[in-house]
C-alpha cells in the first residue's frame, strides 16, 4: 500500500472538523460544542454557566449534572439518532461572531450566533444563526426541539 492510500483511509475514519463555532451531534450521546473562541453558556436570566471553547451538553434529559453530559445516556433504552434534515439552513458565510447558548428552563437550548451543526459521521450538516436544540430527549426531530418537552413534563 502506498502512502497516498494510507492517508485516504485515515481521512475516511476522521470525524469532520469545522472552523468557527460547531456542534457535533453524537449518536446516542451528547452535543459536543466547540468554538475557535469561547462559547457562552448561560441561563435565561443571562447568568453565565460556562464560557469555554469546548463542552458536552446533555441531550437525553437524564444527566444529573445538567446542562452538561454526565454519561447517563448510556442507560437509555431508545436510540438517539445523529442524522437529521434541516429545512431552515442559513448561509452563515457573512457572519462572524461568538455563539451564545441559552439553557431555557424546562425546555430547549436556544442558540444565537453562527454555528455549524453536524452529525458525527459527517452525513448531516447545517448552518444556522439561530436554532433551538432538544435537551429533554423527547423530540421527534432531534437534534432540534419540537416542543415535546411540554407534553413530556421535562423539568430542569
Ligand atoms: S427540549 Fe426536547 S422537545 Fe424541546
């Protein structure tokens, strides 16, 4: 096997990486948030929960350390898919700026700022300046919120 082929195989096994702000949707796992500069994670009263270049947010609703992932998704019985479609994709090429994620009480993550959202396998990808992502684990349109947090009685 020549060196070129070896490199191609390595590339196929690599998960995608995007510059700027990105959120990787892990299959049956958390939302991995990464930024070239700090991402602000705040509550709905704008109190800072974290400001960091990387953190993992719970999307199964089971973490005992919400909004962060604590590995509780491993106890889930249903699958949480990584693949998605997004009819509301936006062109973010003209946008430059930080990402702010607001943790809404008993509801979703509300995103403001340019961000690339993608599945770990790279087959799904969208770009947004605003989005609502599910953190209760009940949406049927994951990773997006579809308001099922209301009927499921999610509290956090
Ligand atoms: S937070 Fe899960 S459906 Fe809204």
